[in-house]
C-alpha cells in the first residue's frame, strides 16, 4: 500500500466551472451555496490529517445535495477531473486499487461519502480511485462507534515506512500453507487502529488468502528442481521483495507473503529440499 499524489488543481475553480455549466434551477441553488461549499473545502483542508473532526454542513439542504451529487455523476468538468486524477496516479495504482491492492481501480470512492457529506461530492481531494468491490464494501462508512476513522486516507495519512502486514506460514503434510495473516499491533503511531479497521471492514485478510496461496504455489513450482541452496533461495526471494516494495510499498500483500517465507525455517528447508531433489 502506498500514499497517493494529490491533484494540484484549484478546487474553487473546479466548483465554479461546474456551477457555470449548469442550467436553472440547479445553477441558482448552487450559486447560493457557493461560499458555504468553499468554507467546507477550507475545513477539509485544515483537517486533512484528522478528517474525523469533519462534520456535515447542515446548511446544505436536500435540493443542493441532489445537484451536487448529479454534478459528480456526469459532466465535462468532473469527467476531466477524474481523468486528471487517474493520469497522475503511479503505475501501481493504475493497476491496483489502493484500498486492497488486488483489483484494478475502475471507479472512484468518496472518502467522505457523498450521501452524508454532499458538499464534498466534487472535491478532487475527496475522490479516490478504487475497485468496485472496495467501493461497495466501504460505502458511506466513515467513523467507528468510538469516533475514530475506519479507513486509511491514502492522500493524507502517513503510512508506516516498514511493513505492517504479517504473514505466518506452516507445513502440513510436506506442503507449505498460509497459517495466519494479521496486522502488526505495535506500529507506534496513531494510524494503528485505522489500519486494523480498514482491513477488517474491507475483509482483506479473507480476500488475500487465495492470491497468497496461488503465489506460494507458483514459488514452489519455480524453485522445484532448480538446484539452489538455502542461501540462494533466500537471496532470490529477498530480491523479489525489494523489487515489489519499490512499486507497491512495504506492506503490499505479496511482499508480506515472501517475508513470511524467508522468516520460516521449516518452509525454507522444504524449498531447499524440493530444489535439490
């Protein structure tokens, strides 16, 4: 998982262009709330590192909410914004959803849901490219019962520099398998709880099992009969981890899987045995 670049485009101008593209009565209603929405944008930016402090703007009525949500659904201005957000994304995010790092991002999530927070429906910094599965599972969820944010903000939360995803392996009948997947509970920063709820709510532990098992099987196939000693096997796997980390970050699920391999003596012994046999 990696942080995302922010679109360097003036959201005030984006909103103004959207309003100018509308016809009455939508144009009139949005113009009447223009200053309110700009004030909301300022609040979003001021609280970008603690978005749990944001509260919905009670002055945005049902009619204006509908016009803002309609503005997100279609229009040349918002289509251009979405295209520009996609364009500036690193290759890893053009290929994989930042929320799960599994599927290709084919839609946009509103980090603050457009149902509860319609004032941010067309705010570029609130639009996150993601896959439909994560978008559906996340929905309008935002805060937990104790008032903490549930999901990682990939624009503004600083992700740990070291891996927080731990994979443990074991051997069953001379075959390695995924024993457990969990989050390191000693990250030492305030994003710890957010990462845990992010994984729980998006069911990432369960969703990672099959792709991890497939990659483990591919690794076994690749090493079988290759005539490599343990040190050579470790070097090959560590080089793979380094290459993947540069693209997808240290907590990418495949990196964590391979770390689980090199940290397990029984699995390494198994791989060495099938390599030289």
